[in-house]
């Protein structure tokens, strides 16, 4: 039996809808403005061909190191791995050409795998791994967007 998961988020002013099984849904104008931190004037000049939507999960691995004498180093090491499926989209506009919403129209054939942070479970000599200190946390999947003309990673919608 195939189970379908539909994730709908709602805030007081805005909402996006996303069906994880089909990678379809919609993002309204307010959510897009909020995610990209845009004013209405900035939204009017946004080059939507430079937008990229993804359905992503982030896995974070943390661990600690210690000296040979068992003195734990205060710095917690962290390694993040982001897996993202790019989503196709279409822009909806009003008669004046202003963006009203984005339709998410299914997954593209492009995916990302991004690793950042310290090398996994690595402690520089003379430090060694604190046994049992490693912890892995995987986020719930989330919808994110980025403007490829701006520096930085994807931001949650």
C-alpha cells in the first residue's frame, strides 16, 4: 500500500503547501518575500530565473575530543550533510506582472549533496575522540529556496 504524505504549513499571515510524494505545491507571495527577506519593491525586480527551490534534510553529527589524560576539550565539533532535491516551479503573476505565487510542479533531475564543517569524527593530535560523545540528528524534511544571484545557502520557506 502506497502512503502519501502531504505537508502543509501555516503561519498567521502566509502558508505554503507541499506534497512530498509528487513534489508539487505552492508558495504564496508573502512566504517568498519572508524567506528571501524582500520588500515589495525588491520582489518586483526579482529575477525568478535565478530562484531555486529544494526539498531538503540536514543531518548534523556532533562529537567531542579529549586529551590522552581524559581532559575534554570544550569545543564541540560539528559536521553537517545536506541532501536536497531540486523542485521545478512556475511563477504566477497578476495582470501588472507582479508575482502572486509560485507553483511547485515536481522534482527535477538535479540533486545536491553538501557537506560542511569538521571532518567526520576527527580529532587533531594530540586529542582523541571522547567515546560515546558522537550524536547524529536528522532534521524533518523542509522546503527551502535560494536566489542564486545572492551569496549564501538555501533558506527555509
